[in-house]
């Protein structure tokens, strides 16, 4: 049912408005008029005619956090030293805060003496708004004194239930209004405190402002307290308390002859409430008494904006909440906050600079309650530019940009339809006697709605209206003002549209409107995301752009299913050539898959420029990068993908990873829950859980930046960086968020990306066929036999050998530590045979017939090569232990390390013997080369393409480097008395590998290159051409 559509009828609107006004007046949803006696003349409270749609999941999360915030405030209020240290800089510029601190110090003695028996009563309200760019729920403030509208807010929910019935809504629609017992919860907390005080006939003293218009909200509390607990309430101003209140030697406070069990402040939160010293003296008498104070001055100070800002600093919440789960729950709601006492601080200076450039993205808050005190826009900029000592009394806060809804607001009987913003408040209560907690729970909610063009939002101050939330149901049934949706319609929404689209799934919306960056007032749906994205301080000088390498940016985004970004570097040309040979060149398909290598601008050498010209598959990031700043490359993989394509999925990987593209594409299509994979929210990879944030200076994985920013000691669950997939929808959200408010960049790339997306309501898939561990993949350790020579022949570990060609194949193999191994894996995948109804069917679906013919041709060639290589004799040069047989975890690494150490030792001991050994190894290598070349020629004569190379390089248009790289054969000549395998040398010596590729492939015959790499000091890498066996031997 669309309520707003029904209200387009003027008669329906008139009738419903009249009904709402009458119901509100009949049921006490009223306020006093601004007359000398407000109680004698009433008007209905400002109200919204229809409830505001709000995501159910987000609402429940805010409710769940109520207890944690109450515990946090209680702990802060008990720490006088923290309050004094935190607020003294502010007090130097704010007399009101200074008076409160003086009162805290003056009453420290009595409080300390009776801490074990003193009663504490807290009635709190934590206010939140949804932040449209991220869909996160961010805290506006926490109120500890004069917390209003607990009573009238509950009546508003009843009113909306009545109005829904008048519009024809059924029971199911009315049930979407959550129950709101805020009035009863407040009355019960007051009653529990009075009972715990233990004096028969003791009263509650409600401290109020003179001429209070919101007295009916207050009167409801005292009426319900009498009805439920039989406790009488006295209403007094601070001036009247100064005259009537007496503090006895027994610390009991007597007002008008009655003992005060509770002093409940609905005033005292602005300087105007303290007309003179008499009012401050009355407040001190209350503080020194044994009555329950709601709040005490310590609690009032704990709710200061400065304290809120300081708690957002790393480690502060954890100081007061040792429970890590509670601390993490609280932190997820924090927005960006900066103190202004020290403008020389780099973070503060950066924030102030950003606020001066874009004042609309921030708000400047003083230490005041009640609305109407904040500075926005031009006023904010002018105050920052003026500077001066008084600036330290303010807190600079990230401005929350909530979604805009269309609502009808009623004031003074007049209904006005307008664009509106809404703020959710969650009440909580705590009653404690000494260390014994008597009551601690959530205590209802409040929604206040205001016109979108209004900066302030206080209802009593005349800026907003009372509202209530309308929560979606699990089955996705239609909601007032929302279009009808089902599970099959999770599509992105458009923020520029006035009509909002809602999606429901498992009790929460998961559709995110596409934010329009040119619109200063984002419009769109409310979004359920579990927490805030981690924002960093704005860093304009670190903003970078992707420099388009080979193609201009299209004016209309080209549809693309999968974009693969391969992080690489200047010195890894040999890796890129191997990746192209093994998988990336064949992966590219129009409209389906595009693979690009990502380098930084400072890596654009003449040799790299030649690669760009030859292959057209490199893009550049305008940011100098190294291992510690590799996250910039990852971010620009996402940015390039979403700026150049209408992309469904983005895969980030490295240049030492093999991607089995065909089954990956097939699985992604199968995972999509929506037509054509639109609007998917997927984060897929091999997940790391509960990983510790390493804080060790100098360590490769040290990440003190992350800890200082978040205070977290363990990372959120993240996909390990060797390869992971983000859906295009998630990538677009991250890019748009970074443009509006910079994401925080830290040295550990994969964990930080996991932190970025931890805020989102998405499907997190821990894929068992993504091998992205830190350990090298996926070959057997070299086997050495005593007294014999070994020809290094790469053999995949059986698990990976079987897995590559199974119906559930490995999709990503990371840490392939040599180019030859990479080509070997590519050839092995090309040789796989499967049932037509298995994986081969998905390959044929995504690859054209020409590619199928090439795959079959390579399979036939590989079978003959396997037979030839299998018949070759294993030979070895070994004069030590059989280290290749090392068992257990790390056996291969231990063997290689042993070999390297032994080689170095023997070179030092006898360089002449090492040279002699190297010469003998070369001679054996030449003989092996001759046999291999003869075998390859035989294969060529049979019309087979050897080793997956582009057999007729010139005719096929392949480059010399591709022809040379097509062969996966590497023969090692052991040097220095032992040495490592040639693939290890190639992986470690990029320049030698480049020289091999450059010298190879000058012939145009079989396209077969054989590499001979000498091991030992003074050796050079050379290459022979397979077209002439004598050339290969001579080169050796």
C-alpha cells in the first residue's frame, strides 16, 4: 500500500490530518503553547502523518548496542581523572564546562567516600542517522541529561497504528510498527531507583525549566510513575531548589519537607538554566546528597561532545570496555570526529583543511544540548577561518548524509508534504547501587523527522516533528510509501529519483541505490549495513588517478562480466610473459573477461613501454608504490573496472598466480541470484579469520596504522590477497565512498579491503578452491639421489594434479614461484579432458570453437611430450645427504635452503673446484639438450605443437617472446658443488630471465626455445633456438 499516493487526494489528506490532530489531543500527544501558563493551553505535538520506512536489521542492531553504550557511559562517569584530563582543554574556552568540572572536583570527596553505596540512575538516548554513501548507521550524539520524548514518542507509534487502520492497512502492515514502551521503561527505572533508596514516602524531584512547553512529555512520566509504583513527583526549577532544598548531615536532600529519593533533571543542560550562584549552589547540594541523580554531574560530562570525540580515538573505548565484543560493537557506530585544541596536530590540520575546502561535509559542534547551536556551511568556514582560542570549545564532526524521504508533516493543524530526513534515537536505562547493577536494558526508541533543508532537528526547538519507524518484514511484503518488491528484485536503485525502492531479505534490505556524485543532496533508499566503512582523514595529496594506457575512457560503459586486475612491477616482465602464455591472453573475451596488469607511473620504463605497445594490457596508477602501499594499486583495479566497464565482477590477483578463468566464470554465473547478475553483493576468496594485527616495527606485516585508526587487535574476516573476487556493485560502492570521504589506506592490502567491506551486507564466500596461502604452490620438492645427476622435471603435487582437471577444479593457484612453472600449469590445464556434461561444457559455453580446437591441439602435443619426458633418465650430482627427501611441513623449503647454504660454503672454500664442477655440469647439460631437441624435432615432424607454444610464431602473429616462452622446459646445470634448480634461479633473477627471452626465438621454425641457466658466480643466462640443435649446443 502506498500511503503517499493515497494522500495525493486532497480530501483524504484533509480528513486524515483532522483525525490525527483530534487523536493526538484526546490521547495526550500534546505540548503547551508559548503563553505565561503553558499548561493551560495546549496544541498537538508536531508529528509526521505517516511512519518513516527504516531497515529492520539496522534498527535491531541499534537496539542491541544500547546496553554497550550504557556500560561505556557508566564507566566513563566513574573515572574523574579521565574526565578532568579530557575536558580541561575545552574548559579553558568554555565557561559552562569549566563550572561543571569545578563542581566535579568540589564533590569528589563525598563521592569517593560513598562510592560503594551511592545510587546511580541513568536515562540515556543514543541518536543515529543513516549515512547514504555507505548505508551505515552513524552516531550523532549520546544524550545523558534532559532526555526528552520517551513518552510522546510512544504515543506517536500508537497514532500511526491508528492512521494505518484508517487508510485500510491490515494487521500485517500495522505489525510493522515496532512496539515502543519507552514511557513505561522510564517510569519503571524511576520506580526501581526510589525503591532501592529505601525510604518510605520518599519522592522524585523533577528539575524543570520555567515556562516549559514540553511539560506534557514530562507529566506523562510522573503520572505513569504514580500509577505503576505509587511514587509521588515534585516539579521544581533550579531557582526553586535553591530556595527550598536542604541538605542534612545524613546527606539526605529534603524538598518541601519530603525526602528526595531521586533528582531527575529535565533542565540544567544549558547555561541559561543557572541564572546565578544560587542555582549552582543548589546543584552542588544535589551532588553532595545521597539521592539518585539522573544524571550526576559526572554523567552529564560523560555525554559531552568532547568526550564523544575522545572515545573515538584508538584504544579509548577499550580502556573502559574490556569486553572486546562490546568495544567493537560500540566502535562500529562512530563517525569521524576531531578535537580542535591543537591545530598543529597533523590529523587535526588535515581535517580542518578538508572542512575549509568542503564545509558541507562537516559540522562544528559546541558543548551544548537542546538544538540550535551547531555551525554548518558558510558559518562553519567563517568560524574556522577566524580561529582564536575559543575554537577549542568545538568539535569538528563528519557530516552524516541521511537518505531523503517524502513525508507529510503536521504542525498547528496544517499538513505540509516535503522532502525530509529522519534521526533514530534508542533509549536505555541503568540503575545501580554501588557496584550492584539493578537495572540495565534498552528502553524504547524515538524517531524525529525534519525538513531536508533544515540543519537543526530539535522538535521542542521547532525544527522537527515526532515520527516512528516502519520496519520491513522478512517476507518482503509491501510497505507504506515503498514499492512492492520480492526476493527476485534486488536491483540497484537510483538516488536521484523521489520514489524509493525497497528490498527485503532475511529481515533486512540489501539493495543500495547508485549514488550520484554530482548531486549535493543524495536521495535514495535506506540501507542496511552492519557498521560504518572505515574512513581515513581526508588526504587530498594522496588522491591518485588511473592513467589510461592503451584505450581512451569510453563515454558509455561497455558491459563486462569479469575484470581481472593483475598487480605487477617493473622488474617482473618475465612473470608477465609467463602469465600471458599460461592464461591471461586466452582469458580475454569480448563482453566476458578482460585482464590487465597494473603498474605505477614510476615503473613506466622504456622496456615496459614496449610491452604496452606489444600487448596493450597494462594500465598505470599515478602513485609511487611499494609493498607497503600496494593497496593503492588494488583500489585502482576497482576504480578502473567501474569507470571503464559496466562490470559484474572484479578479480584482484598477482602476477605469480594462475587463474583458471573458464570454470571461475561458470561458477560466478551459477552464484548469481539475480537476472544477468545485476546488483549482486559478493566477496569471494580464501578467508582468513581472527588474524592478529601485527605490531612489530620493521616487520613486513606490521600494521600499526590500522591499529591506531581502529583500535582493533584482530582483523575482520578477509580474503587473502593472492586472489579474490568483489562483485561490481561492491566495487562501485567502495569507489563512490572514497570519492566522497577518503577510505583509510593501510600497509596490509588484503586485510584492509576486508575491513572496508566488513560494513556491508553481502555474501561472503570462503572458497576452498582458491589457493592463496603464503606458502609456494603447487609442485613437488626436487628429489635428489646420492651419487647421481638430476634433470629437473617439474611435477605437480598429486593433490593439485588431480584438482586441476577435476569437475571441481582449482580456480586460483597463487605463489607459483617461477615463470616456467607458470607455463607448466597452463599447459597442464590445456591438456585436461573432462566429460562433455562436466566442466568442458562450461568451457565451451564461454569460449568460441576456435579456442576449443587450440585446446585439443595442445592436448595431443602434450601427450607426446609427456611420453618423451617420461622416458628420460633421472640423473643426479649429489655428494651429501638426500635432502630432497625431507619430510613434514616446510620440507621443500628446508631442502632448498640447505642447498643454497651448502653451495655458498663450498664456493668460499674452493672456487676452483666449483668451476670444475660447473664445467662438468655444462657438458652433461649440452648432451641432455641435444637429446631433447631431437625429441622435439620428432614431435614437430609429426605435426604436433610442442609444449603449448605458438608453433608457427610468424604465421600466427605471435611475438618472438611468446614463441620463446611457449616451451615449459628448463634444464639446470648444477654449479658450485650443489646449487638450486633452474626454476628457483629464474624466479629470483628477473634480469637473467629477460635476457633468455630476448635472445630466444630468432628462428621461425618449430618455435621451440630451450633455456640453459648456469648456476654459480660469473655464469650468464643464454638461450638456444630449437630450429637448429647445433645453435643450442654452441650457445651452451
